[in-house]
């Protein structure tokens, strides 16, 4: 598995934890890295995961507004927790990370949704992120 792909999985797990526990990102990241202290996680993977978590958390209100704008007939709080956090992380990448091609962000998000959510989650995530990407490119 590629390093950034794995880092996105770590970031998703931390964002999921934050969503459930309502912890801030500092506490959630500390708990996560402590729980994974036996693993040999490369510094670059940790760094990228932390950037994604902090970026999504620091811009949560704006990101949630964008997701809600394009999630027709879906309230954010009714979405599956994993889907909501995949969308948050990937929307952060699309909106704030010029160094990551939009196609990469969307493909990685779809793969995460297929792996960690329901069978239709990939299509759902793809549709919303594609709309966010399209608006940004206008």
C-alpha cells in the first residue's frame, strides 16, 4: 500500500474518532499515535495524516457547508460517520491542497468508501466530491 494511501486511512480513523468522541484533534491524534506506538509508521506518513486531520478540523464549518450544499436529500448528521469523514478529509484536499491533483483525492476517497463503508458509498462520495471539484474549477 502506498504511503499516502495508508496516511489517509490513519487520518480517516482519527477523524472518525473525533466525530464520535468530540475530542479535539490534538487529543485524538495523541490517543491514536499512542494506540499505534508498536507499529513502525514512517514520519512522512504521520506528517501527512496530521496535515489532513488538522486541515479538515480547522476548516470543518466551511467544509461541512460545502458537503451539505451538494448532498441532495442528505443531512450531514444522518450520513454514515465514515462517509461523512471521508468527505471532510477529501473536501479539504480538494479545496485547500493545490499540491494534490483533484483526481487523486477523489479516487482515494472512493477507494476508502468502498473499503470501509457500504457498497453504494463509493458512488455517493464520488458524486459529492465531483461537484465540489467542479465548483472550484469555475
